């Protein structure tokens, strides 16, 4: 008897196949299914923060679903990070300054600017590497103009 090939559930596969909304919806669905199995037998205020109480609790997810849940979490984080930078570009285009952007992100203006310009560097590298989804040269140039110089 031959073993069927293993299905590759990786962030890269899921990222290319799913939009952010679809990934979040699937992540939420799997999380809720797993949480029903976890919460039901231990649902009381005394054990809410006791991680050891989860040790003997099963899951309603099979191994593939649990791995998909894990990979989806990574996909959502990656896509949310890209959406963060699209939001920064929109805020800067709309006239926000780095102090306002930083406040919305909960970081310092300098950290926000540095993270954003590092992301723009990555977009340039990705485009040169053939990533059709990366910002094109004109978009990166415009984003750098809106970003301006590093805040003090």
C-alpha cells in the first residue's frame, strides 16, 4: 500500500491563493472550531489563565487543519503587514505627517518611517526579482516622496 503524497500547507501556497479577507475568515472559522473543543470542558473563571488545564484537552481539528490554522496565522500577519504600508501611503498622500502616522501605529515617528522605507526597499527588490504584485518603480518613487526625510 502506498502512502498518499503529503499536502503542502505553507504560508507561501496559501498567500498566493487567498485574499486577506478569505484568509482571515478561514482562520476565524478554524480558530472557533478549535476553541469550542478547548473551551467547553474547561470553561470556568478559575482555569481561564491556567495553560496546564489545556494539556489534556483535545481538538476538533485534524492535523492538516491544525497546520492550516498555523499557516493561515502567518499569511494574515504577512498580508496585514503589507496592508499596514498601504495604509501609511494613503495617510501620507492624504496629508498626514509622521507624528500622526506613528500615533495611529503606536510607535515613534522615526520607527514608523524606518519600517516603511525598509518595506519600500523590499518592494523594489521584489519587483526586480520578478514579483508582479510588488509596487512598480513609479509607485515606490512616489511613496518615497510622500515619506520625505527621516523624522528626528
